[in-house]
C-alpha cells in the first residue's frame, strides 16, 4: 500500500513537471508540488487558493498561503490556469483553459464546468472606443430546489 502511494505521488509529480514544462516558469519544488496537486491525476479541477493550500498541507507539502496565491497567479500569467471570479471577490482557478461556461453552485460555494455545446451567445455589445473585448466569462448561478 505504501509503495503504491509513493508511486502515485511520483507519477503526479512527473505529470506536474510535464505540465510546467509547457511554460517558461522555473520548476521550483513548490511549483512542482502544487502542479502535481492540480493536474497529477489527469483530471480538470476548479480550486481556490485556500482549498489548494489545504490539499498541500494534507499532502505534507511545506508551502505558505501567500506562496499558493503567488503560484496560482504565475500559473495564470503563464496560461496554465484560467481564473474565474465569482461575486467580484471569490476567485476559482480552472485547469481547463479552453473557453467554456461554468456553473456556480451557490449552496455549496462550488464551481463546475457547464456544457459548452449548449451555450449560444448571439451577440455581445460593441466595446467602447479605445477598448477591445478580451474575453466573455459565463457563470451560471445555481441553487438547489
């Protein structure tokens, strides 16, 4: 069991290093550890800085919350993550960087992907003079009934 766990952690770190190799970021120990938690199982995920920090602590990684925030920002700047802001103050970080809509589950404070093939945006307003539209974010708020 312990050997399997070690092999799984090693594979996750390898995938994290491979993910980082697609950027110009230096693969520091802390970046590799956080990358392994984000993409080490090959699944897309939505995390907050606080949830990633908690996962890192649970995994025995020695990182501060400030380091997690700085690393997530660096990953976003490098194009490895997409930041999705909810309520103007709560940020989620998505490992799926392709344009797609999200569901925000208000009762759970959780973000998940929404089916992109079901979204139709017929028109967006023209950008004001001297500006261009950088992106359109769609967050659909849900609450359980």
